[in-house]
């Protein structure tokens, strides 16, 4: 299916969605302006409730915007929902395949739903079953499949009509690390092979970081940043140097000395530890250590961490994305230490 | 591989009949794959047939004998049970996410409802055949022409009832307890007031009035006439009017609920 000739795959202006519950109106998405070019792989990143899924549901015609406009694949979501639906694939948070159906049956009827002939829906289903490693389970009842298998079936359903634009809403939530990696590989391969435009939402920092070329950070329904992961980190968060000292007083003196020496650095000091946030921290650290040594304040240990997208989010919003996170994502997972010495 | 080679052949433009057929086929497939599920949903009607019908032996006012009077009622009952519960399938698919997936396809919203509702006819007909097969050896007198017309009427009724059940599932927004509370609250009064289990002829006046306001009463009366081979004009006509009314109401309410899901 070819999209109507268009410069942008997605173009929104002032896209807003307000929900009214018990006479209180809550704006889930507030005036979102977003453009996505054909072939891009974009991650919408934000905490739960930031408005990512609501945005996706408007772009996929599942809910109508309260105000603002959105064109998807060249068509207006409000006035041409039918055309939008033909052009896009959508993999929601739940399971697309009915639990009392068989996987292959669902793929075929999903293909028919997009106007494919029975023969082409069948051969396309076979192809997807093959490429998503579902051969063993495609003719079993969906309810008997494992979570990872069901998720791969969802992906196959989203791809049945070879959409030019694919939306994935929290694709890896509930998957174990191995299945998450597997799913990410499929998304990358899909894009390399077919040039599909991919828009996904996630609250997994590492997923946005490793998968997407472009990260759109959303908080409280607003776009707060939009760039490559590398540029976001360079612009919005410095490296983090953590210095430990033998005495509290040494740490205090060292903090004061660093503040004098590096006006652009953010310095925090607690107990025997000093945390310095500064651009190019990895390059500055050796000289900083020598300087402190000369001043009679030798550090006992030092750790330099590259910024993560969480640091970016923290800087942009004053809150951590990891707050309220469950134990399956220990904080250390997201640190990326590049140098630890004693 | 280039994008072009991937483009699948799209043969048909979206149209209501094709979309309805796709939904119908999808809904029917689990039944065909597992035909026993139809029999399973019949356990209750069969229990009534086996354990309740014998109690009717000495009840006065049952035209043509207890079995002849009771069987049409039990056929309507299996339709009533099956079609009123069918919304739970949609409810489950709303919870798992597969209903949402059908909403992002270009299929017509009304087809999503009609395909599902039309599928209700299949188990109703299969169940009617099973009930009749069970009772014929017990000297049940089968009138083929009347029975065929009766099942046609019942099909119209159950499309409407199935649609109402789907509308209820959509209105419940995936909440099981709302669906089952409302379904159970309506099911038994409608069943009892229709004179399905016992005749309402000797009931108090207020109950007879309530019975006359119940569309199902007219369907049950007409089924009894037709199963007995009588094509009594006004009774059969009233049954068809009532079935058509429920069908139109169901498609209207259900179609509206499905479109509101946008």
C-alpha cells in the first residue's frame, strides 16, 4: 500500500486530547506539534501517564482529538480515518490476536480485513509466520502461546498488510529481557528491509536509547525535547563524576575547589562523596584528580558515568523516569560506567 | 527487497457485505474448530428438558401435551441463553486487546457488529436440531414446514438479542461484573414472563400484563403454533413483528455502541 504523496509521514499541529471524568477535565495531550519523515524510527519516551499512548491512539484513529490536527500518511485522522487505517499498522498494548482463535487464522482474517485476497493473505501469513519464528505455534490456540510468542504474533498481525507506517504501543512491556532483545531485532530488521516508518512508545530508557534514532520526550502531555539520543544527552545532561573521599571534610573542601575551578559544573556534596555533573566529564576527570591531589585532597575512588536518557529527563523535568519503577529495572541497569578506579 | 515487492494485492474495496462476511467467518471459526462448545452451552436447556418437562405432565392448559408444548420453549430458551451471553466474547476481546485491533482496520463499524450478530444464528440452528433429535424418539410430533418457519423467526430474534448483548459489552467498557449483572437481571424475568417454562394463562392480572409487554412472549407463542404445524395468521404475524422489533432495536443500539467506540 502506498501512502498519498506527502513530505511527512506524520504531521500534527496543536494536537490536544482532554478527558472529562466526574466533571473534571484532564488534558492528556496538550498542543503537540510533531512531524515524522518517511523512514524514521521514532520513540516517544515518557513516564506512565505522560500522554504517549493517548497520542498514539489519536494518530491511529482510535480516539478523536479534542482540538488540533493530525495528518497521518497524508490523510487527516478526523476526516479521513478510513484512509489512515488502510495505511498504518498498529500493535497495541494488548494482544491483537483473539485468545480463542488460532494464530494463522487470525493473520488471514486480519489480512482480509485490509482488503487482501484470500490467496495473498494466506501466503503473506505464511511468510510472516516463518520470519517471526512462529512455525511451531501458528496453528495452536492463541491462549496456549507464551507471552513472547503472542507478542511476535501481534507484530505479525501489525505487518500483515505491509504498512508504510507502523505504530507500536509499549511493545516490550511484560517481556523478559531475551524476548525484548528479540523484538527489538525484529523492529530493526523490518525497517532495514522495507524502509517502514516506525513510531513506538516506551518507558524503557535503554530501549529508546538503543533502538530509536530520534527520541521525543513527552511529559504531562507536552513535548519537552526532540532529538537523537546522543544530542539529547550532549545538550541536556553532562557526564557524572562521582568522587569518594576518606573524610567528610575533605569531600566538602574538594566540592568547594571544584566549584571554583569549573564554573559550568553542577556539584553536589553528601557525606564523603562529591558528585559533579559537567560536559565532557570523562576528559576533565584526570586533570581534576591531579588538581585535588596537589591540594592535599586525594580522592579514594572515582567513577565517571555517561549521561543516560534518564539524566536528560531529570534535567528537563526535575523528575526521574525511574521513580516508581518496579524492581525489574534496577537503577544500575541504566548506568553506563566508562571508568572505575580506586 | 524493495518496498514495492512487499505491497500486497488489495482486491476488494471496503464494503459492508464483504466486511460483514469477514467478521462472520472469524467469529464462526472457533465454533467450527471446536464444535463441542455449542453442545456445552446447551447443558442448561437440556437439563430443563430432562428434569422440568416431566413435571409438566399434569399441568392444565398445555396444548398438545407437555412435550409438544415445552419443546418450542426450550428451543427459544437455548437461543436466549446463547445470544444473551455472546457479548461476553466481545468483552473478553476488549480486555485482551483484540477488539481494539479490529477497530484500527478499515472495516466498517457496522460490519463489526453485524458479522458477530449474524453468527449467532448458527449455534441456534444447531441447538434446535439437537433438541429436536433428542425429543423425536419420545413421541414428539415434528411438523417440518412449521419448524423451518419457526427457526427463521428465531434467527431474526437472536440476531437482535445478540446485538443487544454486544451493545451491553461495549457499554460495560470491559467490566465483567456490569455485563453479567445486567444480563442476569434481564434474562430470568424475560424468560419467566414469556411463559417459556409454565403457562401464564392462570397468572395474576399484573403478571399477564407484564407478559404482554414482553416481545419474547409473542415469539414463544408463535413458535408453539409453528412447531405444532399451525400457521395461525395473527399469532405467527405477531411473532414475526416482535422478532423484527428486537432485531431492529438490537442493530440500532449495537451499531450506535460500536460507532461510539471510535
